[in-house]
C-alpha cells in the first residue's frame, strides 16, 4: 500500500468520522490492508454504492454500542444504514463521488463475507472512541478511481489518483484484524440517548388521512378536493420515522408552513 493510497483512505475515514454518531470524538487508527476477518470485530454496518464515475462502494462498520442504542430508541428500532448515511455521504464526497442510499449489512449471517461486498482487496481504517467504535472500508479499486474531492472550497481538495491502479498491487494480508495503535479498549459506560444525538431522522407533519379506491385515485385531476378524516382546526400529527410523537397547530413562518407543538405524546401513542 503506497503512501498516497494510505493518505486517501485515511482522509475518507476522517470525513466519515466527523459525522458518525458517537459520544466522544473519534480518532483515526492507521490504515491497513483489509482482512476478511474484519467484520467479526463489529456488530453492524452499512454499504453504499458510488455514483459520479468512481467505481465501487464505501462500507462503514460500527460497534455494539451504537447498534444497541439504535435498537432501543424511543422512536422505535432505527436502521443502521439510516444512522450512518451521513458518514457514507461524507466519505463518498472525499472520493469525488456521491453515495447512493446505504444498505444495512447483516454481519451475523452465516454466509456473510465482507470480501464479497467489497469485490476484492480493500483498505481498513479503524475509528477509535472508547475502544474500537467503528471502521471505514474502501475497496482498492475505488481508491484507484477516486476523483477530485467534492468540497465547498477547492483549496482544501486532495488530488485525485488517475492511473494509480499500478500502485495498489500490494497483496491483501489474510490475517485477523488487529489495530496497530495497540491500546486496549476501555470499559464502555452506559450512554443512553446521547449516542443518537447526531442521528438524522425523518420528520413528517400529517394533516389527515383518507381511503380511496384505485378507480377514484385514477380519476384525480388538478383542482380535486379530498376529504380527510380530521375536522377543520384539529391539530396535525408530528411523526418521526413513522411514529407519532407530538401534535400541534399548523402555522406560517416567513411564507413557509411550520408546526407549533402543543402536545407531546408518550411512548405508547400510535398513529
């Protein structure tokens, strides 16, 4: 693995670490050749294919702490891919690409093979918080095809790697994943919801609902009026990832619609 390839892999991981959910800041471990055993050190992960002329994908693996926090969220079980999508997006931009929607990886499946997901050799960059919190995996093919990073300022852009395929011929060492930083993981305290404070969630305001036949749906034209199951003046529902969490009044803020929350519902409320 060449110095330029190492620098790019670590730069990609640095971008992902900046937006990955974590209680403490994540520190990069040194990039190292990928091993098929790397997934055994983690509890979950997601992969996103790349658009924009850069081949391959990016993978983010996360530890048990984040997976458990997502599963026990008061908003219901949250998907690992949705939680780490900002990290996948940031990593892709550093490669000069755009990430597609992430797919959650089932690391516990009997037939799971990380080398199949990455389609060949790859580089691994561990992210250290309280112990090994996560890792970013980038295929060698993707590093070789990287373009100018997509950033707001070209002054901070890293050079692309055209024609770097010859520099990525180092063999992948088939050995168990061992962090090179040599620090034993510390005891992980209970984090509660703090770990999820940076996770993006889809928030929807619902005015009401109705049921229609396919015939009526196909007959809709501009100007048609649908009668909803809610009286005029009734509060609108606030849903987070499809779960009802609050109600409020629809207002107008600077010519945009908004919601003034008037009621917070308990965890047993349902849509």
